[in-house]
C-alpha cells in the first residue's frame, strides 16, 4: 500500500492489488478513526465513495487532490507502470 503523501494525519495512497483489469487512476485517503475515501482523478477529481468525512473535510480533500494531481499521477505510473489507460 504505497503512500503518495501525508497531510494533517491523512494518508493518500494506493493499494497494490488494484484489480484486473486495473481501474482508472485514483487515490485512496484515510485517517485512522475518522474515515476513508476513494477519489477518481479524471475527468475531474470526484469521490468514488467516502465514509466518515464531513462536508468540510470532503471539500478540503478534493482541493488537496487537485493540488497534488500531477504528483499522484506520477506516483501511480511509477508504481503500476506508465500508461494512458488511467485517464478516462
């Protein structure tokens, strides 16, 4: 479960076993005892699901993922192999 970055105790990461065929580029975010979520990066940053995060935290998470989108995509390509399959 490679971590891309941490912010305020929130871990932004991937799961190494992301399925076959692999889903488009996305990132998971979790904070122990608070909640977890999965966000798609394209065509816009959007939640696939979210559990336990209030609306203010969800907005903050979306903004942070938008800020770090290039870093997340680069880490995804480095971990899973570079390809265009992640963009929808």
